[in-house]
C-alpha cells in the first residue's frame, strides 16, 4: 500500500515499500494508531509502526516504568501488549482500513519464534514487518539470560532469516545503539535477508532517586529517548549508509522537521517520530508539515535530500 500525501516531492522508498512521504511513527509511542486518531488524520503519515506485538499478551514491567530526564525520558515498559491473537482480532481491522502503510513491530525470544510471528502476519492489512531486535527492557533467552539479538551478528542474522523464510512482506531489522560496530550488525541483517534497517532503539540508562537512594524505575535501568539521543542516531545512520547498500529508517530524538532533515541528509530514506508524540500528540504531523514547507521553499524533493551530507563529505574529501 502507498500512503499519505501524494506530492511527488515527498515520495520515497524503503526497499520494496513505497511511501508517499517519509514520516512514520516509532513503535511503542503511537499505540496501534487508533489512540492518536482524535488529534489528527493519522492516514496522512507515510506509515504507522505499531506497538510491538509478541506471541502472547504481556503485562509489561512493574511500575514505575517511566522517568523524565533533561532532554528526554527513560522507559522500561517491557513490551506490554495484547499479543498476536488480540492484535489480529482487535487492532488490525482499524489499521487495515487506513490509507497508509502499516508496519507491524514484532518481538520474540527465539529466532524460530520470530519466524512463527512473521508467518502469522501474512494477512491483509500488514504491509511490512519490523523486527524489534534491540529492546533494552526485557530479558532474552532461557532462564532470563540477557542476550539481545542485536548484540550479536549471528543472532541478528538468524532472527532475520527466520522471519524472511516465513513471510513475503518487507522485513525491517531494528538495531540498537550500544554496539561496537553498527555496520557489522547491519551486514548480518542483510545476510539474513532484511529489506531495510531501522536505527536506532533507545539508549540504556538509569536515573537515581537521591532522596530514596535507589533507581527511579522499578526495573532499575531503562531506555533513554528524546532530543538527547538524536546526535547518536544521526551518527549511526550515517555510518550504516556509508557502509551498506540497504535502505535505513532513522529514529531517535526527532521532534521537528529540522531533526528529520538531519537523518535524511545522513542517508535515511524515511524517519520515525517517537517520544515527541508523548509531549505533543501532533508531532509526527507537524514534522511532515515542516518537511513540506522546506521542500517547497527549496524547490527540492526527499529523494534529492537523501544522503546529501554523505555526498558533501565525498566532495570535500
């Protein structure tokens, strides 16, 4: 499905996924779309990325699980969601009726389960699948062992390959920031058959309650998001786009059109707006409107902007 504003200047592609504009929502920050529909026409966006779906419903982590911090917030929600059956029954019908691209985020504890989930989502209304390989707020593996898929190239490749084998939908691999070589993880996802990469997930962090002398979040640590992390995300996108041919979706700290432009010029083909929606529910729409105005003023297009900073660097070299 193609979505959003029909202006040619806004059109972009993320692998086989054609978008009428490059502004999507970030998983976990926009619910399943319907929660934000009273604020603006969500179908105007390039796409909606759902709250992460797991095979079975999850209650999430104990509270408190959100803490504000300068220029951002920490969360340890723990992937609270309705589960696959609940999503298919109660959430997907609304999304499928929208004239916009629907990307379903999924998370599993094993590569095989990623394949099972991806296979079950080969249904009408699902345009692409985003593999959440990098959530810092859950435990991975048997016995609560914390081994994140996006911390090991072999695990990343296996999870992507399982999803690729089970589904004909475009597969987007979402990677995290806390790795020594983001390009190695991106290459592993490419070997597994990913159509695109999404960078980045939240940055692990902690806030201490100095009066109580303990962490504010019940789980201890959480994921930092918001304006504070944008420079990290822009750098990671730039590095990935310089090293690999896969298209990249940029996410992290985007609240204005200027923020989105940085990601596009770093090489991203599209962006996702996340934490800003908590502060300003119309944030994604505002970013899109700002991009429209910029392109009109510049007489340019999204496709012309993609990787502009990479090309400028080459010319300066």
